[in-house]
C-alpha cells in the first residue's frame, strides 16, 4: 500500500512537472460487451486525460486471435507501452513476446498471461474475493442453509479462483449445503436460463452466489419470474452499475466490488511510470476488494 | 462503347481498385501503415480468413454454403493439439487435417444423400463441431504444445512469416485445381446448373461432397495454424469466422448462387477485410465504429461490383 | 339474342422477332362456351393473357359487356370479372385449398383484422358444393392434390371472385378421360348460371363435345369464327394446319439396306408417365416421335438417358441388354440427349462456350487424368464450331449471350464431341427462327448419314414429316400408331396424337 501511494505521488509530481510530452498508451481489452471492462476502459481514459497522454483502446471481442492481431497492430504503431487485459492466459503469450521483442513494455490487467516478460500485473485477488462472498453469505444465513453457485466460463482464471475462494470458505460450515453448481459463462441470458433450471430442480434455496454480476442479474430475473424472491437472496461479483441498482432496489443482496475503474486508472498510471523510466520494484498491484450491500 | 469498357473494367477489377484505394487512403491517414513490416503483418493476419475463404470459394462456386468452418476449425485445432501432446507434431497435424476433412465430407454427404439444404446441414455441423470441441477440451484451452510447433503460425522463412507462404502455396494449388483440372471445371458447371451438369454425365454428388471436404480440410489447416499462432487450441476459436470467409468470397465477386467467380477475388476480398482491421486500428477508429465501417465497406464494394454487371 | 360478354377488336402483339397476333377480332357471347383452337405458336395463349392483362397488347381494344375495358396490368382482368386458369397453376403448394382461394383477399374481422377462417371456410364449402362432382377437403394442401383437383381449386378461385368470364387454357391436357368429362359437367353448370367460358384446346373431339362456338387461330391470325354446329372435324383440322409449307425440307439421308439395329426398347413403362413403349432404331435412321405436350414423349427420352428410372421393360443396345441408371452410363453407352429445355438441362448458361462444349467430353477424351489438355480442348471445340457453323465472338463468350439457334447448336456440338451412336433430340427447333431450324435439319441429316441413329421428338408435325424416316405417334403415354411419312399427312398425325385412351 505504501508503494502504491508512492507511485501516486510520483505520478502527480512527474505528470505536472517533467513531461508535457505526447506519449501513447495502447490498451487491449478482452471485450467491451461487458460493463466491467467498459468501466475499466473509462478509468483508463480518464487517467490518460489527467496525464495528458494519448490512449488507444482496442476491443478483442473475446477472440484471442483478434487480440493477437490487435497487439501486433499496437506494436506496428510503436506505442510506448501496452496495457493488456488478456482473453486467454496461454494464447496471448506470443503477443507478449512480440511486444518484448519490439522493446515495448507491457502490463497485464485483471487477468494474467502464462509467459513472456510482463512489467506489472494489476488485478484483484479473485480467491480473496470469493472468500469474502462466502463469508458474507454464511453470515447472512446464520451458518445454516442451502446454497447454489453459478460459475463463469469453464477454465477462465476468474471463474476458477472465485469459485475456489467461495467453495473453500463455505466448506468449513457443516450447516451450509452447496446444492447445485453450474456454469453460465459469465453471461446474463445464460444466468437466467441456468437459474430457471436450478429453480425447477431445487425445492428449497436460501442463497445464490454468482461469480459475476451479469449472471447474478440473470438469476434475479429467473427467481422473480418464479416468484421465489422471498425465499432466497443473491450475491454477485464485480459491482457493475446494474448490480448496484439491483441492490438498491432490493433485488440483490450484495456484490463484491472489484473496482475496475481503479484498475484502468492504475494501469495507465503505472504504464506512464514505466515509460518514464521509474523502477517500480514490484510485480503485482492487488486492487482492493470490498463487499457492497447498499 | 467507352462506357461499356469502363463497366467491364469495374466488373473485372472493381475489387482490386477498391483494395488499392483503401491502401492509399490508410497510407495518407497513418504513416505507419504502408511499411513492409506492417504489410507483412496484415498478410499474416489475413492468412486465416484467406484459408477459410479459399475453401468457401469451392463450396459457393458449387452453389453451396458452409456455415461450419469456424467450428470445424476449432475442433480440428483442438484434436491436433491434443494428439500432438502425446504423439508429436506430425501426427497431430495429420489428425487435425483428417478431422477437418472428415467433418466437411460428412456435411457433403448429408447434403447430397439426405437432400438437406447446405445452409441447414452446415448449421447443424456448426453446432455439432462446436459442441464436440467443448466435449473434447472440457471447455479449457489445450496448452503445452511442443515449442517447434510454433513455426507453423509464428515462424519465418527469410523475412517472410511462414503463414503467408502457406497461404500463397494453398492459393496456387487451389487455383490449379479450379482452372486446370477436370474437377475444377465440374465445380463451376455443377454450381452453374446442377441439372445440366448431371445431364452431361457429371456425378454431381461427388463434386459437392468434394467441395465440402476441401472446405473442411482448409478449416482444419486454419485451426492448426491458429493453434500454433496462439500457442494453444482455444475451444472458442473461430467463432463467427464463417461470416468473414463468406464476406471475403462475396467481396471477391463470386456469385452466391454458384457457377461464377474467381479465386483471386476471394484472396483480395480477404485482404480487404484484413486491411480494414489493421488500418482502422492504425488510425485509431474506436472498435465499435470499426464494425460499422466494415459493414458499410462490404455494402459499397458489392454495390459497385453489381453496377458493373448490368 | 345473346349479349356479347367479351370482344377483341384488332388485337396485335409482337415479341422480338415474332408477330404473335395480327389484328385479331373475336366476339364472345355471354353464357356460351367458346373454343379457341390452333397449333402450337398460333397465338392462343398470348391472346388469353392479353384478355386478363398478363400481357399488354400493342394495339387494339378489349370490350367487356360492350364497354371498353382498360386492361393493362395483371390485376385488371379481375376487376372486369375475367379469370384465366393457366396450364401451369398459380397456386401456392404449401398452403391449403381455403388459403389459396382467398390468397391476397383474405376475409378479416374485428378492429385488428384477424383472419376470419370460419367465414372463408364457409364460402369455400359453398363454392365446392356447387362443384360437387369433385370431392375435395378444403383443408388439404395444394401439393397433396391431383392435377384435376388443382384445376378445381383454380375454378373455385375464379368463382369466389364472381368472375363472369372464365378462360381455361388447355384444361384437359393433364386429365384422364373421366376427369375431363366431370370438368365438362362443371362447365355446363357454369353456363347455365350465365358464366361465359373460353376454352383453349388441342383436342378436336372436345370442341364438339362442349363448345358452342369455335375460333381458329393460325400464325397469329384469326382464320374463322363459327358455330360448332356449322363446322365439322375435317374443316377444323384443315384450317388449323392449312398453311402450305413455307420452306422445303432438305432431302432425307438415305438409309442403308443392311443397317443394324442399334437400339431396341421392349415394353418400357414408367408409371403415370408412359407405358409399354417398344420400338427399334437402326443406325442412320431418324425416328420421328410425334406427340402433344404431356403425351409422355419427353419422359421416354429422359428415361432412355438415365435421368428417369424405368419401372418395367428392357433396353438393348447392339443386341445386349443394358441398365441405364444415370446420364454417365447413358453417355458411356453412346447415347446423347438434346433436352427439351436447353436452359434447364442442356446448358450452363453462366459459363462460356468452350466450357459448355467440352463438358461431357472432358471425362472421355480431354482430361482422362485429372488435368485438362487445354490445347486439345480448344482444337476440339473449334472443330465442332466449324462443323456446325456455330456463330460466336470467342470461345470465352458466355452462352447466355448467344441466340437461341446458336445455343441449340452448342448443345448439339457438346454431344457430337462424345461421338454418340444414338442422339435423342427433344423439340430441337423450339424457340429458334426459321433459318436456324433449317440448319438443325441439315445437321440431323448429316449425322444420320454418319450412321448415328436419331430419335427426333416434336409437336410440330410438319417438321416430323419433313425430317423422319419413320413416325411413331404418342398419346397419353402410349404409342398409338406407327406411320410412314411418305403416305402421311399432318392431319393423320394429329388424329392419332389426340386419340384418347378408351378404357
């Protein structure tokens, strides 16, 4: 945390005094079809304005091949630094290596890659987030109740880690029973249809944990349609605006705030530092999480 | 008479003129665009659509359509990667190509023997192959591929990326098949008028099955190259690529109802798509607008090409 | 005294290169059955299409019940109460009878215009009750109906429009004798209700059975209009075919005495198309297969060429029995087919002349091993171009830009390259001009001289007489007569071509 503050200070200092230059930052986002990454991008744009530098945003539309091409294009454009929010941990390794070869520093945001030289990784600790969701659920249920879980895209690191944190935490309480665990691909429509099926199969449910808000919001639709909203509560993850509204309206109970805005801000800021030649001395900046209930 | 010649030129070379126009426009808008290294990158990026487009050209010339190429690509890539992990690169590649060819031929069989329209048969294959990929990979990327496999998608011969060379070789072979062999002639005749082709003694079912097998084979090849490029086989690879391939073929002036069209047109169509992707990135067009622009360019290109036809 | 329901005054119509109608004037009396007869191409269908606005006349006036009618577009006929029942039905096969009858004018109810199915069903039942001799379930889909039933639906549709004038274009062509009689009962019933019927037919007998008056067209001109009671069969036929032959047919190729039989068919049958067809074809012989549309002659050709599977019977080639299940096998056995519709079955019109000419022969000569021998291909194509005098700018010209006659020659040429022993020509001169016809006849003779056996199918009986060594007449799927052209007149062929199966 101290280092983070130091970094912030440095940015503020350097930003106003030393450089009035035209630096270009390239940001490759896995998809802009998900509000989470839109907020991340908006944070990056805002910070780039503050620092008076150029920001180029590319949308991989969840296709690793397209993201690979996007990175190649960024390298061709000779941007000064690349911020990568990868679609896949393995598939983007060659792209990272391309950037390395061209001498362009590269930072990863939210998700990591399994190879190449990455200057800095900025992300929330998803395992921790899963644990926080688990702790909140257990507490609300009074350590007793039936829980179902909606998983994200099978194999995606966020899904694996959030699930791991949540599952490990609730396993310690014998009163909590995990009745169903099914994948809905981080998608709202799928969240709804999967939840519909679960509602058919489970006569009694006390709580639903969805590994992201999109699925949680889909689940809320299904629960309302079945008129069983008084029977159970829903906990999501990511704190996207729709989810915050749903919490205000009483449709959702809580969400884990990932602070994507902060990720975007930190990405641009640290990219700026790296290009400016500042030794960061760290490889990972954890973006803090918090439980939001209102 | 002059007007006629002008129209003839548009009809024949309209798409090429469009490509050159795009290159000039992007060169003016970004000094980084028209460099050798960027052009090589565009060609490498284009190779993926070009492989699929060449296969799709056979299918469409034969008055068919293949919606399954994206899924077949993913399945072939996954099988190739899976086999490669235990049995080596060569067998892996062979397995991937075999899977692609077999799936394509199967679509062809369904179309000809069960008399199911190509659109439906390959739509079904699109779902089957995608599902098959997810089953085979359990929804996870297949990783841990031999390091020398990277050559296929990321290697160079001299200064030229290997996928570009592979694309040119594929193009030349496909061109020879279409223009110089009996089979190629039969493809055009079958697509142009299947009844007349049958009445001329052509076994039209075999031609159609072969077309889909070729498309499947090239989908398999694409899947393998893509796996090499991405250092892994992605279960979601190739989603929506069938539309890029069809767009490349149509941009290239091939008649969607079969019988008329040239392979080089498809190659240029693929380049136009590749140049648009790269060039719009180069001049910082937002990714949302990029899709709008691509759609508009397709409309303009096809409209101009048609205006030369009448 | 009957009112005039419909009057044509000086109607003329030209198509590119053809004058289809020349100043035709006919008066059609109300509540009568008026037959319009004439040979193929005499202008009957053209006149009827003009009556309902499907074709636009060049000059002339149409009067309906003594008032000049503005019939200028396809829907105008309906406004004047005129309905045309086509040879090819204009019904939607996937919809049912009720839906077809009310297509485009569905009865609706309520403010949201919901379909009033009950009302439509009731109206349909009423109309079908009137046509009660034909049992028909209004909920059947059109594709499940017989041809006669489809005709009934067309008539019902016309009645639902309250048509005062119903035109039937060759209604009996596809009907059995019994069905034809039932149709006539409907026509008589309509007549008793004051509906006027125009009736187009090839079949002379039918005119005498049903019509009150008859008009004869020939080459686009009205020859006469008469009361049926005042005319006889012979006069009708003479006036239909009466023209003197305008050009002389080229002398027929002489047949060798010792000519071998190269094709023999024994009792071949295809259900619902033709039955018990038997004949022999010798080398160098030209058989004329005469018959009207729907007589089964084209179906015989398609079956011999493997495009249509036989139910019964045997085919012998050079004395050996063969099974021909595909065009590929037909070609291997030395057969070639010049199809009736060259754009459907003969040519790939979007491809060029070269590719069309060599298409069947690629497999046999030009490209035995995968690759095409381009030099050989071009020289073969040029050879056949010279032989048949096909006129085109270059071998890479698209076939669709050629004239009808040259297109037909391309089809002939593509088969000559396969060196056939037997050539089946189905209506080879349809839709081509007189000059090109003559060239086709010359080609037929040249080929016969080379020893090729030719089956020449035509519904133009004058050309059958002028070309064939021997004539087989078909009607209703059977060979009704074998004739020697030397001692035959057109009327004789027509007589046997219109002979109804009596069973």
